[in-house]
C-alpha cells in the first residue's frame, strides 16, 4: 500500500533521519491510515466487510441486514441497468411498476411458491399505534402481486405475449449471516414476468435472458460464470424449471447463484386463472416465465477481484476509469503540472472516458495513490516534472500494478488500449483462478476430499432428489452442507456405465456440487 513515506514519481529521495527514534515517530505520523487490517487469504469475511466500507460502496445502517448503497456502488448498478434495460427493450419487453405491499389472501394463493419464502416474509402489522385488522406483507418477489392483473389483462390470443419488467426493491428477512450485497434484507433487482401462448416461446426467452445475465457477469464485471439448470430440489418454488448462471469464489470455495431465469410452466396460470381464448376460440392457459438479477452481482465482483489494497474494478463498470494525480516537487512550476492534468482530463473526457483529477493540496501523492487504489480505479495517471519535460504521462494499472509511460500525443489511444487490456486480463485471471478450483470426481471419497479442499466439484449424478438430500445430510457441518449448484449446459461426455458418485446408481448427467452462499 502506498503511503506518505513513498517517494513520488518524478521526485528524488530525501536523506533518511539519522536518529532512529525520531525516524520511528516520523514514520507513524506519516502513515496514510488507508490500509486494510485484514488479508483476503487469511480472513475473507472480515476483509470483505472492510473493503466494501472503506472503498465507500456501502455504509452500515442501524437495522441489521440493511445497508446504505453509496454512489460508488450505485454507479455500477446503473451501468448494468443501462445495458440490460436496452437489451430487453429490443426484445419488446416493457417496464412497469407494481406496489410493494401484498395482501395475505393473494400471497397464500400459491401454496408451493410461498412456502419457499414464508420464513423471510416481512409483515406490516400496525399503523401508528393501531393494529391492522389485516396484516400486509412486503414483497419478497412479485409473482403473487402481478399475476392477478395478468388474469385481468389477458383475454384473447392477441393479448399475448405479455412481457413486463420492473426495477424495484424487495425485502427478504434473512436470519442467516446477512452480508452486504450477497445476503441483505432489502435489495435492488429487476424482475421480469412474461406470459406466452406456447411453451416453445417461453423456453426460448428463458435462454435469451440467461445469456444476457452471462454477459453482465463476463463482459461487464469480468466474472466467469457457468450456465446451467438447477435441480428439482433447488429450482424456483412453484416453477417448472430454473436456469442460472453460477459464479464461484475461490478464496472460500463457495458457489454463488449469480442470476436466475425460470420457466414457470402453467402452475401460476392455473392458480391465478390466467386464461385466454386461442385462435380456434378455445379456452387455453398461458405459459409463464420470471427472471431476475440483483445487487448481489456487485458483491460477487468485489469478492472475485478485490485484493489486499481494496477494490479492483473492471473498467466497464468503474464509476471512475482514470484518476489523474499531479506529483509536486520543490522549486517546480506547479501551475504547469496542474495545467497538464487539466488538459489530460479534458482530452480523455472528450474521448468518452470517465476521468477526474485529484488536485487536493492537503494530501500527498502517496496518500492519493492509496485512496484511489482502495476504491479500485482501473488506471492511475501521474504527472510530475520529468513527465512534463518529456511530454508524457505515467500510467499505473490497478489490476497488476504495471507501470508505463505514454506520450501525451498518444494519450487517448494509449488509455483506450490499456483499459481494454485490463478488462480482458481481469476476466482471464478470474477464469484461471476459478478453473484451478474445479475438480472432477467419480467416487464419494474423492468428493469428500475435494469438498474439504474447497473445490468446485463436477461429479456424475443419478439426478434423484433423495440422493441430493442424502448428500446434504452427510456433508452438513459448521461451514454448511454441499448441494447441487447446477447441471451445466456444456456437458462433458458421460462414459458408458459410469455410476453416480453418491448412490452407485447409473449416472445420468454431470453436475456441479459444492458449498454456496
């Protein structure tokens, strides 16, 4: 971590104090105070909590499990929102908004669905000092809020497809270790709810949306994910089947359900009587989908890329892609350096980059380096007297610390190429770390060893729910039980006669297993 003791680029080193006692006092005084007290590899949970606060992404609120999302985090959410919103509009999906509150009668209408959420539903029971005659739920998800109105709006085949999305917040009263972004009691998300005349149309949309989720993770957040299908036990309650993109956090050996795209089949249509008259004048039920991604995406990004200096942001989502820092030196014309910083910012802004100069005169260059490293800015530009003389700038990458001098004449192209390299490099590095954790096993003993080594386990499975329940029971411990993460669409060849690792029955597919958040 850079600090005030660091010799700034473009300046010469001063002689050290010959008095060790005084030197020690001076050193303590000049510490930046910006370093992390926890190491990512040593205490991951505390490291993560420290990073999201020190990098000014969140502030803790006085209600447990609820967090203030600061501009540094919201800007990332907005970047993903702009991309996703434009893409779904190309698919003729329209935005809407439904109320936050749910009547208990409607909530209980779809029993299988609400059982999955019942422990997490928050209720409004009072108005002022008066008890409400009927308690009102706060949405944990909006199927039961929206579908009574789908029943009203859909009458004939010309009303289909009905494809709506809303950007909103939901509340799930988590009791198991609330974690900023990953597991919070209130979070932001989008939720799409669509209705079609045929299953074929619904199936097609499920995969189109899942591909958008993959792109959010891999193209924007530089986080590799696996596209696949959830087991019957892990699918969305009340749905026909669930697809997901699954991320993995190597430091803790846990999977993260990154985003889900569900085919709901006709179960909700039956419960909420969402019927229509088809072309033949016959009564028919719609086929439905729902799909969502949330601010959990931001937490996954922090966990995958962050290091012992703080955040490491992919350029595509960074609120600030470039920070320009003047490097003062005694007897130097600082006005000329400040002017060079200003010109650099203007040139990069006009080229479309998100860039600022940090010209605060009450902080040293070393302090500023540490500050912007903590916040994860992808590229730092330093301009000192030598740079000015040589008509160049020094650029420093946040992801790997590499330094390079770029001529002021070639500034825009140089920065453009570097940011592109950083984005690609971060994804490739994350893929390598993730892939190094994948272990293919065929027996129970191999599975247990791999699980204890915090691996992402690919194993042959008989696809039976009782077997999955048995695996969870047999692996239950202080750090949680193993479960299926997803059955990947990209299936390795299944050798003839291969048996399920857990039951010894004939295997039907390869499935990823592991512990998860």
